[in-house]
């Protein structure tokens, strides 16, 4: 059966139906609805969308310039890799193993828990004009350091005279949390990468 390319580059070479619909009738008109999607296909289609969909890039510009390795443009190759990973209830990550990575490949990707993923994402986001983890307290005239804990609650780390010192306090706390999180990982690559990423 010939299939259209997925996002213009992906080849669905599965020997089974990856998406199933059922037909139903509404007010005399024939319609169809989605009833099942292969979990491997869903992840594969999602990563192709992140890399090659202009519509997706408009909402998520950080994915512009991302690509998929040639092997993974074939669904069967990606599926074979995914079957060997701890993928259930986990999310595909391309940044943890290789900082700043833009290529989805077996060497650069790993499945991580939602907690690990949000932990990484939160380390990149500044909620104001200051360094990550820092805000300015106008009443005290000092810089305040805050760090989200693994339970999502904010922890106050102290007030500092300089933005840099407040950021250092955030980094130290982030590393402490990274070590705790690393100890919970079953995949040694994830544990090692967490410690390496946040080590001062």
C-alpha cells in the first residue's frame, strides 16, 4: 500500500495499520472517527511534526532547525529503537544527553519521566529580566533566589546583594535536586546526564 510522506519526509513502512478509524452516521451523513493510534507511530509522527511542521514552529520556535536522522525517517527503524527503551509513561527528550542538540537520533535521544522533563525545562526559563532563579525585591532592595522543588513548590533560598550571587544559590540548589532525581533513575544515562548538566 502506498502512503503519503509524513511531514514531507517520513516513510511509514509499517506492515500493519497504524491508525484506525470507525465509520458512523450522523443525520444521514457518513462520518469517521479515530479509535486507535499505534503508540510507536504516535511518537514518531510527533517528532517529525516538531522538526518539519512550519505550523508547529510558529507556536514553538525553539524547534526550528531541528532534524531527524536519516534512519528515523523510516517508521520501522524508529519503532525498533523505541521497543528497546523504557518508553511507557515517559517522554522523548533530545536535550539531556547532548546539550543544545538539534538532531533526533538513537545517540542523542532518551525517554525520561515527565518530572525529569519539566525539571530540565524549568532550568532554562527566566520569568523576568534577571538570571534564572532570580527576582528583585524592591522593598528590601535585594535580589531573591527561588527554586522550584521536585513537588513543584517554590523554595526561598535567600536574599543577596548581587544578581550573580542569587543565581549561584539557585544553581547550587538545582544541583542538589538533580542528584536526588538522578538517584531515582533506572536508566544510567539519564542519571549521569542529570548530574553532569547541573554540576557547578
